C-alpha cells in the first residue's frame, strides 16, 4: 500500500487491502508476516528509516486490530534503501512511499 508524502495514515484503499490480508492471515494460522516500511529517496537516511518504521507499525497495528495475533507480525524498515523505482520526480517518488506485507509459512499448522 502507498502513503502520502511524509505520512503514515492508512488510506481507505489501504485499509480495504489490509482487511483482506487480515482475513487471510486469520484463516491461515501457520503463516506469519513481516511488514516492510519504505520511504522515497528525499530526506536523510535516518529520517526515512524512522518514517518506514512508522509506516510498518501503522500496518501492523491495523492487522492486530483486525484480530491477527501480534506475535505473528514483525516490522522492518528499509527507509529509502530499497526503492521500487529509481527516480527524481513526484509521480515516481509516490511508488516508493509504501508498506509491503511478506508472508511465510511457519510450519506450525492451524
């Protein structure tokens, strides 16, 4: 899901996607998730790492509020270190202001 510049607020579209992710995670208890927070290339490394962490936390909090156990979700911030697009204009920067949910099978079963 994408974020506005310097923001961590989840849009309506983002909440809809996360509701579906939470539903899936709640049905598949043998999976855990890592929420990766990302930022655009502008700003300092430290600022963007903190912003990415806040974005990942916003996603994690929403998933937990939807019933996903907090011990199944980790957060990780890449800041500006792993851009989806390499660019120098606003429309492209918008693609890098994101959070990505990566799921993996824990082998625990349900």
